[in-house]
C-alpha cells in the first residue's frame, strides 16, 4: 500500500467560523477524520501552516518543496490541503521545482469548509486520498471529481464547486508512466519574470519598465494580436536581452500568427498547452 504524507496549509477546506469570519483552524488530525479511507490508508501528517492561500508566498512554496524533497524516500505520495485562490500556482511551482520527481504530488482544497453542510471538501479530500493510494499521478489538483495536471490547471470560478479547469481539457484518469529524467530539487526560481496583459491603452513607457527583467510573459489578444507600437516596444526589450514569451489571454486555444496583423509576433516565444500559472513558473525555473 502506498505511504502518504498529508501536508496541511489551511485554506477554506480547513476553516471554521470565528467572530471575524471564516479562518483556517483544522489540523491534519481533524482533516483526516472526514476521510472515508482513514482506516485503510497509510497517512502521516505534517501541519505546515494555517493560512489563507491568497497570502501564501513563494518562500512558503519553496519550503513545501523542501519538505517533499526531504521525505522523498519515505513516502509514495504527498497530499497538500490548500486554499483554492493560489492552489494552481502552488501546483505549478512544485511541478517545476521538483522535475521528474516520480512520486504523486496531489493538491486539494474546497469552496466550502469540511464541517459545513453541503460542502465539496469531503469529496475532494477523498478523491485526493484515493488517487494517492492507487499509484503515480504526477503533480495535479484533485478537485470536484477530476485530477487536473499541474501544467494545465487554472481557477476560473470563485463560487462554483467546478472551480478549476484544464486549459487543454485533459485530465488524469489512470496511473501514469514514471518519468525517466533525473529527480532533483531546484531550490528557487532562477529568473525574474514579468507578466504583461495586452490592453488597447498599454503604452511603450510601461513596457519599457521591464527592461531589467530576465523575461516577460505577454498575454496577447486572441490568437496573437497586439497593436504595432506595443510589438515595437517588445522588440526593444528583446534587443536588451529580455526574453519575450507570448500566450493568449483566452482560457482555451493557442497563439497562431495566421493573420497578417499578427505576423510580427512570430519573433517571440509562443507558449501553448499550459495555464498562465504554470507558464510563469516554468519560465522562472528555466523549464521553457
């Protein structure tokens, strides 16, 4: 049977009412009590933090990666209970910080707390534990009946239980083949990366402020569009040694310079089949 380490970080799943509103208070012991597999799964607990995921930092994510790495020989799978606001970012970070890890890293959370009537938290927790017990599923989210790969997972709804989607509409439905690359921990991102959202009124001066970055991820209009003066400003960044990556603002689809007006963006690095969340960390860690 797979040995599982549950790492708790707080989030809505772990919340209970306080006089100032919902706050994460449930520990790993409390959380496991809600799991239908608690008597058969081999689960150890690491209570990391009790925080809202909107305030989780990359320093926190680096610590999570170190905990997983330090326990790599003792466990077959790692489950992280997490708030949904930044869950996809944490999945992306861990996927890039622990390349070819070969152990399941499953992040789960909920839109409603575990103790609340009608919650999605119990379903999501059970999905995560079931996946961890069954075999290797890579780094993914366990959320509302689906295992979504870290590379394509993104949050798209602040209220509904089906809050996350795969931008490639692909999901993990069976045990995956183990990766063949070298397992390692990359302690921290190596590059300073900016995120720029193309809008009609984005000016050259704003773009020029990214000249001291290692790279920028530019979210373009549709399948690759941006005004010509903006394209020229990114040309200047590129000449200064800034790597310019482009990705569509649309949830689905890819960048394709099939229109004459878009033809100039071919000089930039196109990012496809990933979420924005994953693309950012993949650039930071030098994965792409």
